[in-house]
C-alpha cells in the first residue's frame, strides 16, 4: 500500500515500513505502521507498507524472519522504481519488523537510512548493522516491558557507526495514543539524512 504527498511537488524520498509480529496480530494496518505511513506521506515522503508472507492476502508461510527479508527487498526495489521517488530510500521496522531488518545485512546496503522502533535486544545484539555505515536511529519507550532500554543503549557502543538513540517517556511497546510523538522524530531524522547533498 503506497501513500504519497498530494501536492504534486515531487519527486520525493521513498520509505518502506515493516510491521510487527504476524503471529501476534501484526500487519500493515498496525497503529504504528499506519501512523508512520500516513504521517510521513503528509511531510513529503512516498511510503510503502506491506504484509509479510502469510498475513492477509499475502502468499507463503511465516518463517520467523528468514524468508521475510525477501519481501523487504522486493518492497525496497518497488519504492525505488516508483515514478514519484527521487532515489533516496529510508527503511523502518517496528518490533518484529526490526528483527528482519537487523538480521539481514543485504537490506542495509539497499537503504540510505534506517529507523528501528522498539527493537528486541537480541536482534540488536547480533546484527551485521554493527559493521555498516548506514545512518540509523533506534526509538523505544521507557515503559516497554519487552525491550530493556538501558541494555539496548549500552549495546550501541559496539556499533562502528554512531546510532542515534531516542527514549520516549511514558511509552510502552505498543505506542497506543503515542504515535503522534513518534512520527515527528522519524520525520526529523529522515529529513536530516535524506536531504540533498548528504553522503554517508
């Protein structure tokens, strides 16, 4: 599902958004995914959200993040070929979506900037992103019982490239009612890293 600005002033950067865990009800209509897709489209980005395999009408079966990377790669290729995009590409994952991104280094090479919303610590601990130069930001909440923010922040010291870390007060793993705080922060980061002339 593609959303884009309606002012006709493109081309714009493209953004792919990966949803949370399919076995726990995650899909492309998740509150965080939808807020990011529509919010960023209003701010000058072409956004693409999709269902992982086995979700909704998507073919295939859930593979725990292994083959799901193929869908992310296909989405990146699609947004780059979209007629109203300018060749700059952002990649966002939320929860399970971050695990897929973190696990597969080939995805890091295809994105100009990455944002990881509420990523599982295990995925951050063991990721080829540690060796990558792609600009990245991790966003989580201080009430997230599934993500230890202190442990997560400490792990970022092992990354070769500086990773921006943003901790939101009063936010748990699900971001219900807090989506409006998340979107401006992601917009700021993407605008900074995808602006003309920026080189990583």
